[in-house]
């Protein structure tokens, strides 16, 4: 005669083994992050940004972010002539950091705009409306005397920021990029110098 009290125990052990065997697969599936896409653009004015994105609020937000960063990230020079040798005639001037320190550096001539996109490739911000917090990022752009565009790169260990060259055409439709967020920035209203 069979002892039926052991049958449920055998089923429980079998179920536990099956669940343990699938746990790594479940964990792997849960640990994969969804692919992040960003729309990025380089603009010389808020108006040019609005023309391409149809979103004045987003363009203004990105420009304001870029303007706040500009004095903190721009290179400092000993003289206007030294600065203009790299950034061009009339593209340099006396500026002030948030801490109140004056210096000579290049003027912001544009801004990079990055906007996170949802899974369907559409912007998280509705046309003309405010985007959710943290979905739009703006960074200052500087044009060199040779018409190259530069933006702040990653900060070094000492906190200093170097400008890096960016291959982007100003005032064009935004391009979509897969990967992390924050590779580009935005600009302010009005035309920039030069």
C-alpha cells in the first residue's frame, strides 16, 4: 500500500526545482533596461529651435540650462586676443561665474538640446507644453574660428571641464540616438554673436 502523505511532498520539491531553474531567466529578463532614445539638436537661437521642434517651452528650458552652464564650463584666457585666436573676432568677452569671479572667455554661440523619447520614439513633451522633469537637457555650444562646434565634455577628477568637438549641423531637424541621455544641449533666444 502506498503512503499518500509523501506524494504532496514530492510535488512540492519538483515545483521548487522547476522554479529555481527558471529564476536566472526571470532575473535576466527583469534586469535588462529598456533601450533609451534621445532626440538631439544643435541650435543657434531659441527661434531656430522652435522652428524645428514646434515646442517653445522645451527650447527655452534647454537654452536657460545652457546659459547657466556656459560661464562655468567655458575655457578661461589671459587676454581677449588669446581667446579670439581660437574662437574668432568678436566671439570673446569678459564673463562672470556663478561665484562672482570675472574672466575672459568665448561667448556661447549656440546650445545643444537633448530630449528623452518614450518607447514609441515620440517625445515625452507635447508640442508647446512642458516636458516631464529631467527629460530635456541643454548644454552650451561654442563655435571656433575654424567653424567647429564645441560643447562641455565630462568633468575630470579635479572638476575641470574640457570642451569637446561635436559633429553636428546647427539649426537642423533633431536626430534620434540610442543609448544614454544627455549628449547634447540647448540654446537661448535671439541670435548669438558672430
